[in-house]
């Protein structure tokens, strides 16, 4: 019992040191501010948006109001007279929702399989890793096309299913590599000698030591997920046409790039800024939580 308590305490100490490292590190404020704006827009979109994002206004559509030409529509309107700013705000909610659901599923399933694969080894490890190789080698866009063909139409659920079906493999592969190193440490060996069941070792002693890795993977994949959702929506196999999704907005303006340049530029800038901010934040989080990189700085 004493050995089990000691190993559990060592695992928790490792996770706590990672949290303290984040607190003491220099925070990249620009990416953090961008992410806060994204979260606020996603949570409070109905209250922040000045207009209904799907309500057309024929008169404004005919006027073709450009950005900063009208105080009522700061970022202009689209061909149907819908407010661009309102659609961008609601588009943040769609992107955040898809990322939260798909990455949450991927983190849960992938981490569990990665821990089991790395700790158990043998045939279980070989089978799970071959499945991961197959999933990671299958194009997500092609999978989305197959799902749309089966479901009979585009929809948010198709995007979520397509991303969930592939993203878990990335978590499993990365976590498994961490577990192969962790299970050779003294506190795991001590727990095995003390007769602790394998499922308890995986949950209490190994899982707390891979939390940092999972957080880094999530931070790096959020930007990719948003970009993938926008790509699928642009191709017409993601969010249904007319919805205030960033990819849909880019697609709606692609035939009017010269005269109505803001239709595609505004959502394109939103995608670019958010993805870059998420990648920078993920790099900072990885450098902060990795003790080897901390020593090099």
C-alpha cells in the first residue's frame, strides 16, 4: 500500500510540475488574445452578432456595401445582404463546436488506446498500431466524401464523424510512444513488484504522465481541425450551404474575387489568424511542458 501511494504521488508531482512550468513561462499574449476572442464569440455569438447571420436584406445586397463603408455593417454584406461580421461571429461557434466534439472524442479514445498499446505491448500493441497506420494513411477529405455519400447530404455531423474517425489515431500514436518510455521508470516497476493490477497502473501511474502530451496534441490539432472543417465546407461536403461557416463564406465569394473581394477575404483572414494563433500557442505549450526543451532555453 505504501509503494502504491508513493508511485501515485510521484505521478501527480510530475503533472503538477508541468502546471507550474506553464505558470512561470512567458505567455504569448497575442495568440492567447486571439483564442480568447474565438472562445467569447463561440460562447456568446447570439448576443455579440449585431444581425441575424442568415437573414437576407435585398436592398443592402443590391448596394453591395463594402467593409467600412457603413456604420451599420462594419465589414460589409454579402450578395444576399447578410452582415459579414455577424456571419464571422457565428462561424466561430461552428468551428469551435466541431473542434471540441471531434478532438474530445479523439483525445479520449486515442489516449486510452495509446496507453493500453504502449503498456501491454505484444500482439495488442502490434494490432492497434497497424490500425493507427491504416487510419492515418486514409485521407480525411475522402472519408468525408464517403460519409456524405452514405448519409445522402452535407451536414455538421458528417464533418464531426469524418474528423473523429481519423483524429484519434494521432493521439494513440503519440501517447503510445510516451508510454513506452514511462513504463520503464522505477515507479512503474515498483508498482508491478507490489502487485498493483495493470489497469490501476495505467490509470494512476502512467496516465498522469501523458496528460502534458495530450494537451500539446490538442493545442496543435485545433488549428488543423478548423482548417479541415473550412476545406470540407468549401468543397461542399461539410457544413450545408447557407450556414455561417467560414469555409462556406469563402466558397460563396470565390466567383466574385475581383469586384466583391471582401466576401472571401474576411473569412479567409479569420481562418488564417486563428490557425496561426493556435499553432503558435501549441508550440509554446510544447516548449513549456517539455523539460528537455526548457533546459535548452
